[in-house]
């Protein structure tokens, strides 16, 4: 019986600390609040507990929708097939170590129907 009261006190204490942190930093999510509780306040609490308490007290932020604004009107599908050449391309960018010249960028463009590189700069040998 005593253990439940201790847990309830801890729960109330943690809830109060969470409310203090969210009033100071209203744009912090449950992960940052958890980090502050653990590392700055020195409280032993699990991240799921912080999430649960913030959800119960309606302190969670709404999910970010910035990607939806950026790609508005662009249809996305992972199961897209190209039925003819020059209709669907895949792109990627990576760093390549060029020896004494240090790092350089490589931007690859692939025609998805043919599955080969569309073009790369002359003089750059890919093996």
C-alpha cells in the first residue's frame, strides 16, 4: 500500500516538473522534456512515462507537417514502375574521396526503366 502512494507522489512530482518545463519551453517535445528531467533535474523516469504524462495533461505538441507543405501537389508512391524510358528517374547525392583533392560531391541520376546512369562528368571513372 505504501509503495502505491510513493509512486503516486512521484507521478505528481514528475507531472509538476513537466508542467514547469513546458511553461518555460513551450515548443519542446516529450524527448527534450525527458532529457531535461533526466540530466538537469536528476530524476529517474522513463521516456514512455514522460510521453504518457504529457499526453494525459494535453501538453504534447501537434505532429510536424512541414514536409507536407513542401511537397504539396507531388504524388508519392513507393510502388511506382516505369513502363518506358525517360519517364521516371531516381536521383542521389553522395561524397566521394578524391585522393589529394579531398572530398567531392557526386550527383547520380538513374533512368528507372533502363536502370543505368543517365550521365556523369567526363573524366570521372566509375568502377
